[in-house]
């Protein structure tokens, strides 16, 4: 069995995907398997977040003893890593492959990534805590690299373009998912929460002076319907800006004969 303390000694090399697990003797608990454990963990993570996931609570959800889980996993970290890779498997890679050209493939991958982050708010913090090297994550990463490679950017510039697009999506999806969660915890719709939060400081005299530069933007956003429509509008346009930037850098490299530096 892999212990959490052992992983802490070398976190850079710690992953369920890098460990060889000794086989258990005999048969596992009836009616239980790793897929069922992971599916239940995802439900709990979606509803309650990372902080509230425990082996005890997960076992209770599955109506088994906590020790039964250790037949299939060694630590809670194992479960989280399996859960992460499972949700990477939700990407519609067939739609990505069917897209026409690198631009549409990049758009499709960005949309799938945003959708995943919003659907599963716990994925944002998890992505920075664990190695994303499960089979589904690696397949998604391969599709991203193929799309960026086909842009025509030099190889040494491709990682930067990948970061520009997908770190933007990561940040956008994280903020969007946390806003949704905060509104839900307040028992409000996104629209209600947005209106109330903006009104709170617009009505406060202490913000009158600092509000000036952003008042027009706040008014413009309020004129575009629901918060969901604003999320979609801003995401789509920002993504187009990034794609246009890649096109410009490719063109610059072609016309100058260099790498665009």
C-alpha cells in the first residue's frame, strides 16, 4: 500500500499513474469496483468540493465500509486522480477531430475545457496539485498539441501559444465556476447574485470616486441580458482575439523569415 507520507517525500514524482500497485489476494467486496468508487467520488466532489471528500463519507455514500475502498485505492489522492482523468474523458474528441482546420479544433478544445471546469469546480485546484498524466488527460493534451502544431508556429513558440489559449480558458472557467457556486450557495440565480453584488457597491458612497472608470463597462454589461449570455459572449470574443494573435504571429514569422521575436 502506498502511504500519503511516502508521497509527501517526493511530490514531483507522486501519482497513481506512476505507481505499481501490488495485487490484492482473494476477491474484492461484492458489488464494488473502481469505476463505481470514482463515479461516486465525482458526484460528491461536484456537490461538496475537495475539502469535504473523505474515505469515510465516500464509503457511506456507497454503503460499504471504509476498508472496502482500500481494496481498489491506497489513498484519497488516488481517488481524486482517477476522478480527474475520468472527467477529462468527457471531452468530445470526436467533435474536435471533425472540426475543419486548426482554428476550429482549437476553438472546440477550448470550449470543452471551459465546459469541464464549469461543470466540475474542483478540477481547477486539482489541476495544480496533481500530475495530469492519466490516459484521458494525455489524449486531450495530444489533441491540443496537434492543433497548435498545425498553426505553423515554430516549435519553440508552440508552448507559449498553448499557454496563451489554455491558461486563459483555465482562468476564465475557474472564475465562472466559482461565481456559479457562490450564487448557488447564496440560494440565488447567477443573474440575481450579479445584480445584488453590483448594486451593493454602486449604492455605497465610499465607492463613488473609484467607480467612475468602470461605470460605463458595468452599464454596458447590464444591457446584454443574462449573466450566462455575458459569460458566453466574453469567452467567445476573447478566444477569437487569441486565435487572431496566433495568426498574426505566424504571419509575422513568415514575412520576416524569423520566429516573430
